[in-house]
């Protein structure tokens, strides 16, 4: 991870759940970002709570990497709520990435994703659940990248498209559009 100060302006925050992503997809993203000089923050290196929320506030872009296990974590969900709040204030661009989960399951809290969400919700307050649902619905409606049915795309192509999209957004300060996979 590149070290950065609070004055750095090209920062990407990674929001994801689980070791299986940390040591696979996310590790490849980290490698690609390091090779291309994109500053980023990964929660592995951060303290939960205020430190993580400060990193989100310092970021220009957040990657919300949804997986079936994402909704098991109240930390992921709380980070997503913070990201949505900043996005609503136009202080943060969020790029959703649907890793082996459909955008519809995230938006509607169905399928295996939904089962994990509702298990977490049982131990949570009504207000908290409402905020989580609003954040999931809002962020999953954004244009992003679905890796559920893209097995035929090489990982290097996917990573190139993600880092190119981020560099473009940082350079032009635009939050519109999507990450194309076709040449």
C-alpha cells in the first residue's frame, strides 16, 4: 500500500468482506494500483471505526466490492452507509463491483446475499437496517462492474478496465459512466 497524507487527492477506498477476496481479487487490484501509482486505502491496514471513516472521507472514489459474504459484516454495511452519505453530498464517487453476486440480489437483499443480510439484521436495530437497505439499494443501482457471469474475461483485462476507469475519473473528476469490458 502506498503511504499517503490527508492532503493526497487521488485516493481509492476498498470496501469488501472476507479473506477469500483479500487474498484473491483484492490482492490483484492492489498490485495493479501499486504498479500504476494509484493511492488507495485497504481496511487490512486500518483501525475499525473512526480511522476507517476518516479514510473514507479522505477518498475521492470508493470501490464497493459486493460478494455473497459482504452482508455478514456490520462494518461493511456501516462503511457503505458512510459512503452513500458522502456520495449524496457529491464528495465521493462509488463504483460497485459485483463479485460472484448479482446486482439484483444486493439491491433486493435476496439469494445467498439476502440470507446473510437478514441474519445480520436479526441482531441489529430497525434504524440501522433501514440505513443499510437504503445504501444497498442506492449503490447497487449505480453503474459498475458485474463479475458474476464474466468468467470468460481474463482477470488482467478486468483489472485494466477498473484502474483505467479510476484514473479517468480522478483526472476528469467525473462520476458518470460505467466500466466497459468490451474492446
